[in-house]
């Protein structure tokens, strides 16, 4: 087994068109039934406001598949710790023997999630975007904004966070890093009404985006609702949209914004929901004209984890990174 560190991964795997292409291809394979992907397993640790997800998928004809353990402990920032962590492991498809361990502390998840957001925006948002709205100011908000610069040319960003200090830090850091005008908004309403492309990146359990704020030409990517109890959008938002897109419909019906919209009875027909892979494969269109309102519900898939892990393995071994551990040899030594 080869063990790779977070530092090595951050050096070699970045958000660029290559990583977007890798994730886009996995969505196409999902839509074409070329992926075996079981439901997510999740453990909630309510005593410490934490959760742990286990995701996996086999992409047909790939020599390895990934198993990912991802944790989210949302009180960690109060202790100066990141809210997200975890690791990924690659298993040999033919033998089931572990081949690689990525001690990434959630970094690969950040990259593949942001890539999915950019892909959703590329296929579903208006071609001309003047203002991007970001709700949330944590690490994924930063990754999402960075990824969007790969698919849309915009100059202004509005950010809202419950923590004004965090929002101000986000504005200063991301404005400098991306050479953009980033302003702190006074409310979620301001972000939604003033933007053509909005990304929500929070672990909210009460919806905060209202349907009455929607306007012609708006696209929203909601990526925070990845558990049954999480919700960022009012059910009426999905009901009001001209098109609703999901990374995987079955999973979003169980975990995502779609789950809440269907449960409310306000959104009653899921037959017209489009999967992201249907857009990447050109089977369907995400937007027929710039005046439409579109919503994309992202819950995160095991297929993305396998795709990014295989890509990382390829890139890191090409550059002779990692430490190889021979368990048989170690056992003999002990």
C-alpha cells in the first residue's frame, strides 16, 4: 500500500480544468449506468454536533475503486479546528486488496465537491454572469468560488455569513486571491436578489432561501443538504424553478433539497428532475434560455470520490510521491 499525505495532495491536485474534466466524466458514467454505487452510510454524533459519512462506488472498467470516510464536526471551528476531515482508500477491483491510502483530511472531497458545483454552473447558469452570490464563508465556500472562475467570467461577488467576521475575512482573502470585487452582503435576500448565480454552502437545518426572492435568469446550486435533517432552500424554491437538477435523483430524494420539497407536498412530480450526468452527456439541456430559473441539488456521490482518488493516484505516482508500506514485511519484522 502507498500512503499519501495531505501536503502531497495539495501540491499536485488543484482545482483546474483537468479536475473538472475528471468529475464531469464520472457524472456522465453515472447517467450511462456505468457505475455501481450503494447508498451512503452515515453516523450522527449528536452529542458533539458531528457526523461521519462513508461513500463508495465502482466505475466500470476502472482498476481500483475508492472508499471514503468523511467527517463533519460543525463546532470544531470554535476550537480552531476544521469542520471537515477524513480519508480515502483505493481498493483493487479484481482482488479487493487495499492499494493506496490518502490522508487528505477531507481535501479531495473539497476539490471534487467544488468541481461538481462548477460543472452544474457551467451547464445550468446563464452564460453571462455579472454577480456571483456565496452563502456561507467556510472552506467549501472558498473552493466553490474558485471553481466558478473556471467556467464563468464575473467581476463581483456577494458573500453572506451568519458571522460578519468570517464574511469579512472571506471577502478580503478571496478578493485578493482571485482579483475580484468581493463584498459582504447584509442578508441572504440581498445575495439572492442581486446575483445571477448563487451557491449555498452551509450545514443549515432550517431553510433560509425564500421563493419570493427568485428572479428571471437566476441559477442556484445548493450543496449543503447532504443529510435528511439539512435544508437550505424552501420547498417552494424547487417548485418555482423552471428546471431542477440533481447529482443523483435517487440520493437527493432521500437526503437533499429534493427530499424536503417532495415531503412538503409542494413539489409533487420528480419525473422531470434532470440528473447532472444527463447534462454532461448532452442528453438534456440545463437551460433553454437565459430567463429561466434553475436549481441544482448536490448531495455528493461516491462516484466523485472514486474519480478524484484515481486521478490523484495517477498524478502522485507519476511524480513519485507517497510512502510504500509492505504489510507482509512489517508483519515479519514484528
